[in-house]
C-alpha cells in the first residue's frame, strides 16, 4: 500500500501483533459448556476466530443459526460448504435460553447462507430475534445477516423485528469480490445495506485486509459503504483458515489499520474499528448508537 508500512517477513509466519492467548478461565469453560449443552453453533468456533478466548472469557459469544454448513463457498471462510440439513425449528428457543443463562446484556447472532431455502432462512432469523425478546427481555442484539439473495422482502423481514444493529459484511473490495465471494455481488451488498439504513436501524459492515487489495481500492470501498449509510465499519486482517482457502497476500502492519481508521473517521463513519485482530463481532456491545 502506497507510502504505508509493509511487512518484510515470510507469509508462513505470523507477525507478533497477530499472536493471541489460548482460551482459558472459568467464564470460557462456562460458555463452552452452555454451547455444548444446548447443541448450538457459534461462528467463534466454526470461523476459527482469534478472539474466541477473550470474548468467551468475558461471557459472550456470537451464535450461528441455521446449522453449520453453508451453501456458499467463499474463499476466505472456515465454515464448511455443502448441503445443509433440515431447518431446526426449535433452534430459536434454544438460542434464546442460552443467551438468558449466559446473562449477557448484548447478543450477536449470525448465520450460514441458506440459498437452498425459499426464504433464505429469514423466517428462522425473525423467530430467533422474537424468541430472545420473549425469553431474555432487555437483551440488545446485533444481527450479522447474509444478503438473502438481495430480495427486499426478506431483508425487510429482518428490519421488521427491529434488532438494535443489523450488520452485513462486504468482506473485500469490488475487484476481489468475484474471487473471494463467488456467489455474492458487491452491488447487491450495497443495496442490502442501503435498505437497512433507510429503516433507521444502526447499520454495520466489515472488510478484511491482506487479500491483495490496494490502498485506493480500500478507500473506494469505504466511501461506497459510507454512501450506502453504514454507521459502523470494522476492518481486520485476513487469516487463511486452511491451505484450501485464499492465500494471505500480506500481513498488514498495524500502522496501516490506524491509517484507515483515521480515514474512516474523516469520511464520517460514526464508529471505525480497525486493527489486525478486529472481527465483525469484536466489542460489538460498543456499536449500539
């Protein structure tokens, strides 16, 4: 990236700023037990999140509904791709009960893509939000949603249940979208975010660095996300889940993340979280506006 620090080290060795502590502690064990007991899926586990120890140790987790097999084959994602199982109509209740038992004040919920379903899973999504409200009133929620194939009526179903934050990740710049998110469309994601923002709900998105993007491309994507109405932007380092996934083109220096943080603030984003280990749900409780 022009005039910004770059990493001069082999890409098969992570730099010191990407090292994380192993998950330990009583709260971590408690959350792990609740997840296992209620047969729940979390993106923390399925996505190999580097912050799992910190977040679970603080008694929080990001729940992943609609199973743990995705119908899309994004080149960056650790979640398994294949043919998902049948919809579990009891899942919303189990998620709500687990959130209540955890005693969290703010819950993050995401899902796999379910392009195999006529409603793309939006009915279960709405049921889950309503179940949490019924079982654990007072809990605020962020929903990290798929694009629902860009169908406005399905996006509206999420808007109608009014979670405090609706997030949909762009993931990468326009040029790399076809390679990194082959079943998704850059413009479609912008349309989804614009529809969410038009409802007045806090709107959030995230991108990754280290996939081969350039500084102007990142700034252009940030600008287009801002124009779509995004309030909260997260920027983190891409980490290759396995040799089968897209390779890391660069371990981006923390100073570069600081550069984009300042750029985002100048653009007018209300919150910018930009650092190597930032992920979509990291410190999500701070993003209620």
